[in-house]
């Protein structure tokens, strides 16, 4: 029975690879964002302006075979230059020494227009396994007849796990910046012409 199950799984994976196509990130319709609590009462939101990804996607079966992303930490933007410079410093990303953070997908579990993407996230040279929830996964033909895929990735990490340790204790309890960071990534990509 186990042999049959393994054979079926191997066949499904090989069929998915046959149907998979390479997709190119559309940076003008993609946003790599994050949100973190400030003073325990409000959310500070920001994004990274420079990034790229390698995407292999099977539009027929709605399955990712590859999703590997690279983000330039220097490109962080919260709308306030002083805060952005602090985030680039040794208190947080240390962008001068660690200019890139990366995500490499290790598995994908599909569920219609949703899914679960597991992978390894590396920040400041520290790699940890993370899980990202895929939502609103859909495809469409654009005005030129190209297949496009769109989806949202949501997840949470503890920034302390990656050496982003700066904080200040508040007089009445709590801290200036929460340890939990929400990841919110909206992606649109176009199938590469063969």
C-alpha cells in the first residue's frame, strides 16, 4: 500500500512539473509589505521597494513548484527616513553587511485558491523555517493574451529569531516595538514566453 501511495505521489509531482511554467514577477503590481505593533497600540506598516523572485507555477493544477525570493534590505521604506535609516542599522537589518534577505520554498500544499507554502527565511545570515498562507490565488489572461497569476502571502515571524533585537521597555509595561512581525506580500507575475 505504501509503495502505491509513493508511486501516485511521484506521478502527481512529475505531472505538475510537466505543466509548470516559469513566471516573471510584475514589480509594478507587487508589494512586499510588513506590519509591526508600536507602543503596543498601533500598527506601523512598511514595504521593501527592491526584490525579485523565481516562480515555477502549474496554472492547471494551481500548484507552486518553486517560489524563491530575494529582497534588498536597504530598500526598506516606512515613509519616515529617520526610522528607515534606523532599520538599516545594526539594531535591525544591518543592511551594509547583510544586503539581502531570502526565502526558499521547500513545499507547497494546495487547497483550491488557497494553500500553505513552507520554506526557509534567511535574515542577517540566520535561517529559520517559516510557513506562509497563500490566499486569493487566481489566474487570468491579460490584454496581450499572457497568463498572469496573482496571490497574497501572509505570515508571522518573531524578529528576535533573526537578530533584530532593538527595543525599549515602556514605563507602564510592554515594549516600544512588538517582537511579532506580520508579513503581507501581494504578488502578480506573468508567464514567461517560451
